[in-house]
C-alpha cells in the first residue's frame, strides 16, 4: 500500500504552496505573524511584506471595518466566517472571498481567495439578464419550459395570456393553454410541442380571449433535454400582432399593386429590374413566376430598347425633381394597346438606393376616341364646306333651268312661228327635266338619310335589264357609242329591278359625261359562283387614284364648274349598299374608268 503523501507532514508545506489560497495567521492584535502569499494585486502580493503588520491597516477602511467585525465574531463564537468583499484600488475594483477560522485562542487563520474574474462574469451575466428582461418587456418576449411528461408549461417574463410581464414564473397546463388558442391552430400547437423530429423550429398561432382582439404569437423552441428523468423543451414566445398586422397590410398593398389593371414596374437607376406586376408581365410576355431581378430593363420591357434609352429616362426623372409624366407610344398589338400614359416616381428603398417606380395606364380607348373626334371634326368641316359649295352650286343649277322655263314660258304663247314654238318647247322640256333631276337627287338623298328607302325584290332577268337599257340609250352621233355586252345565258336573280336600273343609268350618264364622242361605253355583267358583277366601262378622261374614294362622297365634284349636284355617285353607293352590294371603281387618269357593282347572287332557275 502506497504511503499517504497528503498526510505526511514533511510534504505539507509543498502541498499548501501548490493548492491553497493566500493564508494569513493573525494574532489577537490583528498582526500578521505568518503568511503564504498567492495573491497578485496592488495591496496583497508576494512583494508586500505583511508579517508584523496589522492586516486591517493594509485594506481600505470600509472593507477593513467589515473584516474587523468578522474577526471579533469568530473569536467569540468559534464559527467560520465566509463572506465576499470589495477591494477598490487605483487600477480597478477587485473582489475577494475571505474565510476566517479560529485557529486557537490566540490566533485566527484567514484564507484570501481572489474572485474578481468570477464576480465580473457574474456581474456581466446579471447585466445581460437584466437587459434581456427589459428587452423582453418592450418586445413582449417570454421564456417558457414545457414538461413533456406532465404536459405543463412554465412561463417567465412576458405572458401572452396575461398580456403583461410576470413578476414570478407561472405554470399552466397544455389543456388550459389550448382553450385560449384559436381552434384552427390547436392541432398545430400540439404537434409543435410534441414533434420529436424537430428540435429547433417556430410556430405561429392565435390567442382568442373574450372582449379582446386576436393576439398573434410566434413560438420558437430551441432546446430539448433530460432533466430529473423528464424530457423538457425550452423556448420563447413573442407577441407579433403588430408585425402580423403590418405584414397583412403590406401583403394587401402588394396584392393590389400586383393585380392592378395598370402596368407597374420598379427598376434600379442602373437598369436592373426590381419588380413587375401581372399586367406588366402580360404586356411584355414575362411569366408570372419568372425571376427578373437579374435582368436589365431593356431585356424585359419593350418600352426601353437600350441602356442608353433607360439612362435618358432616368435623367428626365431627375430633372423633373423625381416625378415625371409622359406618354408612351409603344404598341402591344396582342392586347390592342396603342398608347399609354406613364408616371415615374423616384424613391429610396430601405438600403438608401434610388428606385424608379412607373405606372402605365392604357389610354388606347381615349386615343381612339380622340382620333374619332378629330375625324368627325374634319368630316363635319368637310361636310360644311361641301354643303356651302352645294348650296352655291344648287343656286346656279336651279336658277339656270328655272330662268329658262320662266323666260321661254312667257314668250312661247306670243310666238306665231310653229317651228320656233317647237324649239322653245323643246328647251322648256329639257330645262324642266334638268330641274326635275336636281330635285329628285336631293329628295333621294334625304330619303336615304331618313332610312325610308324601300327595296322591292323580285325575280329579275339580267338580260332583260340590259335589253331595256339598250332601248333607253339610242345611238346619238353627238355622244360616245354605248355597247351592251349581253351574254347568251339567261340568268334570273332576285333583285330590286328599278333600283338596279337607276344605278346603271346614273353610271352610264356619268361615263357619257366624261367620255369624248369618239369614245365608247361598255355595259354588261359577269357571273361568279356566288355573286353578280355589273360593270360600266368607258375610255374617257379617267380618275386620279387619290380621288377614287372621294368621288363617292356627297356634294363632291372633281371640277366645281361641272354641272350637277355632286350627289349622283353618293346616291348610287347608298342604294347598292342597302342591297348588300358593293360599288367600286378602277381607273387611271387619262385611261378611262370602270365602275363595278357587285351583288350576292340569289339565282332563280
């Protein structure tokens, strides 16, 4: 058996030097008679000779008075004193534990142990705990421990159930807690506490209490351990009602922005995209789930084709003090968008970066309406001009035959010469016919405007129409030749015979008017599978291409000095369209003209 070295007196000094604290042997006069110095502070250290000195005189007075009282207590009672003391110095504050034992009737033996580091750590922990508690009060954070076996929660700090900070820890059973938890969250709460597969996780739940708004709580568990043979879970909970409210409001705002009927996008000043709502993505062919934050604006949006175009837009926004309005003419044919009104606003994000937000509102309907108003205005102005010209022209056109009728009517009765009377009569008839034609044109156009034109469809022979017209336009040396191209095949179609003849007569007269006597006018029709095309073709002066559409307008005359009201072709076009047909012209200036009337074929056999 090995010798007990710790009990061997010859090793006692060595053992004390190695293991013990500073030891002081004090007599009744508080004089240090022996010492083993292990301390290293400005008052007690190996360089200070304490033997033969009153130990109390070396210590600061407040500390020495306290120790002096303990000396007396130990001498009187024989009990051990075990207290902690402060030791202020010029360098810093030291802390020490001073154990006082009664050695014999004459002496006390004192143990000086430096606890400065431990005391500082304790102080820091206490300060940190105090700060944590204060933060918890402000942030409404509470600590909890859950006993899995007894299903009890111990709350400390802020209580979401009590809506206040607890003065002392409070226990509550899981069943009691669940009665206040929203019914939809109860199963999730139980699973959160009892799920062994997740040690660190969070869970958000709602607390409902009578007469109080819903409280939103976020619980976090961070530790699971065995304590006294029972598994416990530690965590903390925070009242996040304000956060949830702000988050819900933010989500609502984002939902409004994302689903707004306007194109909305955000971009950094360097051109990097930050956000695009659904309307913007739809306009520019971007998927709703596509991440665009790594893309440049000219790679995403049609409005900006280059980096330079974007940089120029940013400069305009800056020049406009951060708010710039403009019109964008970028076309989106697939969405029928021809123009947008844009408002760009530059604001800073949470990182202090300038972000440009732009709202684009589709104003295509407004632009079309403006264009329509402009056309209507131009049409009204043109109509007013034509009406003025028509009135001026009608004044001349009506006065001329009417003056002739009145003049020759007053002298014909006093003319005895039969040949002269016959000539005057013919002049009366010609001027009466011209006046009647003018009045008929005006009345015809009025009926068309009033919608009172009636069609009388019947089974009509197309050859019969041409034969009748050929009998009406007899050869005349002073007029161009009229040639009727009558096909051999008999075709019977359902048409308004009178209106078809009226239109053809007007077109024939029009061609005769602008074709020289040595020319010719061809009249006929062609058949296709589903339609008939009547044509009147001449080799007269022709019509310039820019006037093809204008000649069918009311009161329009290429030459304002020509006779007529300018209503003939307009009346023809109106009649043909009411018969579900189409009137058109093909002509070159100086090369004659061909008028075509296309009707759907409803053939009767």
